[in-house]
C-alpha cells in the first residue's frame, strides 16, 4: 500500500511525463505542452482569461537556462516554490481537525 506522499510524487512525475511526450522531446516541455499541463492539471488555479502572452511569461520564468524547453528540474524547482508559497499562505489557517496532544 502506498502512502499519500508516494502517490503525490508519482502523480507529479507521471503528469510531467504525460505532457512532455506529446510533442518532440519526451523529457522536456515545450510551450504548448506547458500550456496544456497548466490547463489540465491546475484547472482551478488557472485563470480562464490567460492569454498567449501570459503563457510566454510563464515559460520565461520556468525556463531558467533559456533553451525554450522546461526540463524536469526547472519544473520541480518552480513546483517546490509553489508548494512553499501555499504552505506560507495557509499556515495561519486553523487546522481542519484539532490536534490531539
């Protein structure tokens, strides 16, 4: 039986791989693949009014080595930043259930 963290890691990896293999290189995301990944994997977090120039900016931020591709390390770096941001945002929220002490 896998743990929730193991399942989350598998989901992150398989989501990247599934979108990366759509066009060209199976180990990187081009801008079209990145756009598709964002729209399908983060639908409630993606504003519906994103324009192509918004995806250009996203690509520019993620593509740190400026090779016009987002590799898994670049993807994970920004995904980790997103997790940190969410953790900081929600850390002062009351827990769903009180901790037993």
